[in-house]
């Protein structure tokens, strides 16, 4: 969905343009991404980079969710297959996009199907995870936003990286 369309829908969808600065406003800003056809969001404050498909080197004996490692400007970054982590079919690393996040001073790449846009969502409109949400997804998310007929699942980066 285009940013202009989201802005036209205004507060009825709980979306406001991402303007301004400050830590308070940034906490309500999310990078949207798609995993297995599901729209998800992660806090913009943890995102360090967004990359196209990368050469990923497999790591022997690593957990299934670890796709391997990649070289990001001379720094080795662990790549996590978000599809596998969420209980979906494994991603093709040659086609997956990488969202590089920082957690406890380390960089990790989350392999996703697609990266969307940056949205400022009204924190008062965040809802608890619905009981019908898959148990794996519930354990890795911090709630949802209903957005123009779509559900945006807010992912918990710390929980995703706790492999």
C-alpha cells in the first residue's frame, strides 16, 4: 500500500505520516516487511540497514533458523531466516531481502520476502495478539495493528534472536 494512500486514510486507519524527530515519536515508527504473505513491522530504532539479496555463507551445525552469515562492509553478520523462525517454509536466500538489526551491540540480518515502507502507527491502536494467531507467531510478536483491512504483526526482535 502506497504511503500517499495510507496518509489519505488518515487517523481512521491509525496511520500518521512519519514526521518529526525525537525518541518518543521514533518508538511508534515501524519498518514494514512481508513474510509468507503476512505484513509485519519492526521498530525503526533497531533497523540499521536494508539490503537486497546477499551472498550468504552456510554455517555448519548452526540451528535451522540460522541461514548463515554475510559480509556487511567487512563485518560478519549472522543471517536469520525469518520464515523458518516463524514456522514457515524456508526462504530462498538468493531472493530474500535483508533487514539488518542491532541487538545488544551485535548486528543480525533478518531475511524477509519483501521490505515495505516506514509507518508511524498510533500506539493507542495497538492490540494484543489475537487468540487465533499461530502460537509461534504469538511468542515472537508484541501485538498487532489493524490497518485498512490488514493486520500488521509487530515482531519482537529480541525474541526472534533468542534461538
